C-alpha cells in the first residue's frame, strides 16, 4: 500500500461521518477486505506519517490546545486525530504547528472556553486509529519498531511560558488565550 492508498482509506473513513467508532469500524472492514500484507503496510504508512508530526513543536502546540498539559498518551492519540483530519490538514500542520489555528475543529475547541466544556467526541484524540490494523491482522503480524509512544524530534521548550508560545505558535496561543 502506497501513501496515496493510505490517505484514500483515511479520508474514506471521514466520509462515514465524524464519529470515530464508526470511522474505525469502516476502516477495519475496508482493511479486512485486503490481503494481510496490505493491512501491515497500512500500519507502516500510519507509522511513517505519525513520525513526521512526532515533534516537540507539535507536542507543545497540542499542550496549548489541551489547556496547558498534554501527556504522552494524549499526544500519541493527538497524532492519530491529526491524521484523521485528512492529508491536506495533516500536511499543513506538519509543515507548521501554528497552522492548527486554521483548523476548523481546533477553532471549535477554542470557542468552547476550555477543556472542561468539550464533549468526549470533541477531544482531539483518536486512539482507535493507532490499533485498527492490529485488530485486523493481529499485533504479532505487524513489524517491530512501529511507533507506540511519542519519541519527539527537535528541542523541547517551556510550553507554559507565554513568551515561548508567542514566539513559536502565536496564532494558536492567541486563539486559546495563552498570549495577548
């Protein structure tokens, strides 16, 4: 499975609606109809795209969205959520974490007034995407070394510091009230 076929499946799941369980069921059914090697390659493509956004810059941007804290699991599932937004959004954010400020789903979260007001369906995380291929072919069929926890590239910065937020993700920081 090449990268284009991977994105066709991810974006095809989005055509089923916004409910992640429905999307995951659709993906599982679509993957189950493929040869096992193609399912494994789906997992490998997911790993490849996630590694592109496994950066401190994006982790800290996710922390801004999450109200100041984003643990390892939350960031891992945030990466999946970002993939689930589709190729165009993914590529934009992979190139510049501050592009999250332009994403309608992120803008909707900011408009809620804080994480306490988010419904469970609004949380910017998609845990199920990380495991859908393993559900179809079994975890033992997947190659070792796939990303299972964040291992961010780049340099960490103090994501609680308004000056750092203003310098690194100014539009996102402004959207979430972290900078003036």
